[in-house]
């Protein structure tokens, strides 16, 4: 089965910029994998941030952006806020099924 | 306002079965899929599968194929996830999520906590 890989953890300073990536064992991630990104804080349901690589939902803060970078899907946070400390998950579409990445724990320190 | 309202927490014994529900409101129910996602305690999200309400067509992750059954009743705008022969390892939070074309997820249910214990 296809494996989707994310950085296990990242640390960023408040006001800084950080990029999280999402790779597929099947090869380079393209727009055809319709990458989605989600944020989850402890004790809460996930919240959708990005769909179809780079599209934001109406509630997604402007500091979040999605892209493709070096054969991976990427989520960039610019001007990180303390409230951005959370677990972030990507989701890739493989035709009939979808697969989540293992998640990245983002620490704001 | 789009909402997905899931059924309440359940405590079951090993070997029992369980059917949890996800009721949609505030949108055209038959135009979207509903995905089910499992999250074991302290672990990541796992995509279980998705069901399309208009024809109850379901697609399952190979990891869950044969282990769970997804269904839907469009007349009451509700999707269901049935878990059979429960094991302790089925203890988890189960989420439903609205899914559009290409697998884009936007809205999530609040989650249903399932505890399997003897």
C-alpha cells in the first residue's frame, strides 16, 4: 500500500516561516493527487485548511498556503502565531482511495 | 450552515457490533461523498473509505476492506459506519467528513468515541 510521509516534528519561532512537506512512496506528488492539508489541536476534530494543492477554505487564515515543491506537496506558514502550534496532516488522492500522511507536530517556540 | 452531527460515544465488549451515524444538514446531501476517518488514541488520522449518498456506492481503504461497512440513507441525510466483531484495537475516535470531487474534504463531524473493553 502507498505510504505518505511527513516530517514527524518541526519547530518554528513566532513570526517565522516554516514549510511542511508531504511525499508519496508512489513517486512525485502532482496536482492530480489533490493534496489536502488539515490542522488538529489536542482534543479537537481536524480542521480543513487547504484543498486541491493550494486552494484555501473561507476560514483558512491568509498566512497558510499550499503548493508543490520538489515532488512533494507543501504547506507553508508565514508569520507563525502561537495558536498555530498543532498537528498537521496531509491527505493524497490515489484514484479510488485516499491516504493520510503520518502527521507533523509543529511546535511554536 | 453546513453541519455533520455524529452519534454519541459508545462502550462495547469484544465481539460485539456497532453502527455509528453522521447526519448532514445545511447542504445538498446527495452532491457529496462522506468519508470516514479513524484516529486511535495518540495516533494519526487513517482514511477508512468514502460513500456517495446518491447511489450508496462505497470505496474502502484496503486496510479496512471487509472489516467495516459504510451505508447511507439519503431520505434522512445520514451516513453510517458499521463495525463488526469489535476488538480492543478498534478503540478510537471515528470522524465523518464531507468530501467533494477529487477527495477534497471541507467539513468534519465532531467525532464519535468508541471504546471496546471487556
